[in-house]
């Protein structure tokens, strides 16, 4: 027995290069896509793929620097883009985003609920405010954005597509992320509920769950948490981590005409990592120890 990888292991193939589209080039020409939290990381990658396929992009974010970064990424592709400052915990702020989108481009046909809050913390150390903040942004914000989108389409008698970005610990639980895991479990359930409620009105609702997609915009605490483990590629069944364009391709497919009969589904894009199980369990290491924290005291 050896812990060295076998020469027979090759992992999943690398994807096509960034900038290549998975759908016909004009799939979203004439359509407007709202992406929350699209100024950084995975949200920016998703918005970029819609832009490459001809969509006009509306980026909603709380931070001006994120709005500017998202605008620069979309403009570099050559797509029309509108940035609107928004706190997705506030219904009036969300309504203002859609008002601005309608004024500039017309009623958005796609909503990507990507914005979320998250940071690793042992549950016993979490403050009530930290819990409320993460749940309000991740779950309530997803609901309020979806509600505003749907109400406008119901009134206009037009179809639409919602993609909610989730997380695999919605199924498995998330030690160290109790606030986010609970909120993402709510997002998964909300996706399934709204798909049934709004399907008769032409609105499809799906979820999209990313695996490990390292990117420069990861927060410092998440990067620090990841740095405590060894090389990430051998830790994945695919023997590699994801590349951000792969998530963008999945999002554009779910919202495209080619996925019209897909609704209420959550697509996991992680190379089967969340389903991995060992034949024997490794020793249990507490969340506090994994995060390098001292024993808890009141």
C-alpha cells in the first residue's frame, strides 16, 4: 500500500480555454441579464460568459470598487453593461436595480442570484449579528431579488429564467460555516419551491453549485482556510480544481433556450468532489483545530 498516486490516474480533462463559448454566439443577443455580486470572482466570470453570448449585463453590488471591476470585465468583452449599487437585503434597493435596468435595456429576462456572505467560524464563536448578516444576504436577498424579478414578469406576462448560486453543504452540512450552510440549504429549497409556483407562468428556476474554483477575489479568511490544506488538485476526484469559465458555461446553459425544460434542478459543478467518500474514515479534527483556534472559553 502506498499514498503515492498511481500512474494510471489521469483525472478529468482540462476544459477549453477561457473566452471560448459553449453555446451559439448570439444565444443572448437582445436579452438583459442581472447578476448580483458580479464584480468579483465567480459572479464576474458568470456575467462575462453571458456577455460573450451577446447579453446586456446589469451588475448589482454594494461596493463601488466591485461595480467598477465588473464593469471593466464586461466592457473588455464589448458588451453593454450597467452597474447599480444595491443592498439585496432591502426590497426598495432591489426595485431600484430593476427600474434602472428597464430604463436602460428593457425588462431583464435572466436573473443570476450570485451575491452571498460567508466566512469560516466555529458555531460557538459566531455572533448573532454574524448569523443574521449571512442569512439575510444569502437567503433573504436571493428571495427578494427573485420576487422582484418574478412580479415584473408575471405582470408583463413574459417568461424568464432564474439561476441561484448555491453550495454543496446545503446537502451535507458545513462545519465551520453553519450560517452559510443553513442559508444555502434554504436557497436550494427555495429554488425547488419557486420552480413549481412560477413554472405555469413561464419562469424557470434552477440552482448552480460550484466546487473549488480558486480565484484572486477570494476573501482573506477563505484563502487562509484553504492554505491550511495541502495541494488542492490531488484532493479532488477530478485531480484538478475548476476553472471559472466552466461555471459560466453551466450558468448560461441553464438560462438558455436549450434548457427550457430544466427547472427546479440544482446542477453541481465540482468534478464529483462533494460525493467523495473514503473506505475508512480519517481521524476527526475539530473545526477549532482546523482553523488554528484556541480552546473555547466564555
